[in-house]
C-alpha cells in the first residue's frame, strides 16, 4: 500500500475539519476525492503533506508513519503536492522554479533526466524556461506547478483542484497530464470539484462531506450513485 490514512481527525481551533477519515492509495493508482467547498479536502492534503498536525489517527506512506514528520522529510520520502491556486515563485524563471522542485535531491543525472522528461510533457515550459513565472498564463502556471512537483521525484502526487479557473481546453490538457503521470507509475490523490473529470480519470473515488467520508468505491460505481449524480454531476 502506497498511502494509508487511518481514522484521521483534524481541528481548526474548536472546529473539527476532519472526522475519522480513512482512505487508501495503492501503487500507481489514481484516487479521486470529491466534495463541496469546505468539506475538508484541502485540509486532508495539507495533513498528509505535513503542513497540518492531526488530533488523532495515522498517516502511513509505504507502511511507515509520516504524521508528525516535517514537510521536507515527507517530500524526501516521495510525497509531493500541487497546491490549489497555482502557487509558483513569480519573480523566478520557469527553469529556476523547476530546479527548486529538485532542491532536496542529490542525484544530478536523475534530476537532469527528469527535467527533460518534464520538458517533453510540457513543451511550452521548455520554450519559456527563461521567462519569469509570473508572466505565464494561468494554464501555463498550472503546468509549471505540476512540473515542479514532479521534479521532487515523487511516488505519490497530491493534486489540489488542478482544473480550477482554467479554460475548457486547458481542463482537457490537465486531464491528459494526469493520465500521462498515471502511465509513468506515479500514484495520484486527485482533489477536484470537477467531479465529472475526476471520476473519469480515477480508478477509485471517495466522497467527503463536512469532514467525513460518506461514500467510496470504484469510480464507475461512485459516478453511478444517485446522490453523487444529483450533488456533483448535474443530475
């Protein structure tokens, strides 16, 4: 098992954001996590990444606990996050942003190979590698955020709303990118409000409502659930 979240509870002050959440991601699997705004999706990703501490429960990566470990150690172990909102280092070049993703790596040959792989996945980033990242379009910044996360050499990629605010054509591109990452054998936990896209890309899915998992299963079965169709798929 690549990732196992076991009975995880997380508070923000007196408010309980996550209530006994459990989920799993296997090696090379795409798992979708869908839910409305405020359901706790981003809180879950931040807790897995080490940016938020749980009140109770466990997070295991490749069988070892990572809850309580510092975020940089979790990245070194093979977990990378693409944050919501295309957070890039605006005053830095595209190239420097990508190299920042490999900051903790010492295998220079592998880093260069990964850089070329990302340029082949996102040709526009190679074309604009000397441009300041803040000058890129929203879609290009999303590609850069994904590329920077891949430069960490992850075994698991946490993607937080990658299609948010993008044009329909760019949403299609993001879908193809997720498929390419999947084919490379990297596990993906995909948080998306675009439930139609997420369920089409995923092997399995979980539905999170008000901090609790209310439904889980094969993505086709979740997509066929009447409650999911009414709440997230437009009836």
